[in-house]
């Protein structure tokens, strides 16, 4: 488990459907929040990820609140999310300040174009998701973190651009990774 620095949590944020003016304001005060870092808006895996998370969060009442991060302006974010999940909370991070703070890096050639990526591309295409115009750095790897208060309690380490966990297991992971209350 890793603590997030106060200066990062208190950083101002802009974007869509936000709950306040800082990253801290976006976090669930009573439990975990799932922070999802999208690669770029042209990425078919990002489109698949948003749609899958939308459907599961609506179907599973115990799904943790989700906050997306994207590399673009609030206007570009609104245009992208309007098609997939207009009500989603999303933070514009054009300078990649949050991406960098969470340790997200640029992918290798294999992580972007290797055989497993093509197989995942077929999976996404069969769900109706296709490649679009990149908005943001198309070499950026995605990120997925469960955060409680200022602590990262779990993260998914993406092997390649199309990799993702079994989204249905996130609520049970969140329950298992809950911080223990401090005794007085």
C-alpha cells in the first residue's frame, strides 16, 4: 500500500461531473474509489473499458465509485464521454500530472502492438469498439487503482494496452482491500 502525497490530493482538478475542486474531493469519504487512467480517446480499449465499467457499475450496487483520468481538455472529454457514459466523473489531465504521479509510463512496441494486443483488439471490436482519432499520447499505458482516503490499496499492472482485469471482481477486491479502522 502506498500513500498519496497531500499536495497531489489537494491539487485542483477540472473535468466532467466532478464533486469538488480537488482530487481529494473526488474520493469516496466512506470507502474505496476506483481511479481509471485512460490511454487516449482514439483507443478502442479505452472505449471498451468505459462501456464495461458503465454497465457493471449500473448492474452492481456495491461497485466502488469510478473517476476517470484522460489526456485532453474538458471539452474533448465531454465529447468522448457523451457517447459512452455522459454521467461519469472524469478529470482532464492534459499535462499528465496525475499520470506521472501514479507512475504511468509509455508502453513499449510489444505492449502496443504485440500478439496479445491484437487478440484483445478482436475482443473489443466484437463489442462494437473501434479505433478513433488519438487525443493524448497514444503510447501512454493505462492505469487502474483502488484508493481509500489517501492510500492506494490495490492496482492492476497492465501487461499491454489491451490487458484489463475481470471487472466483475472489483467489488470483492475493494472489500478485501479495505483499510482497517484505527483503534482509539
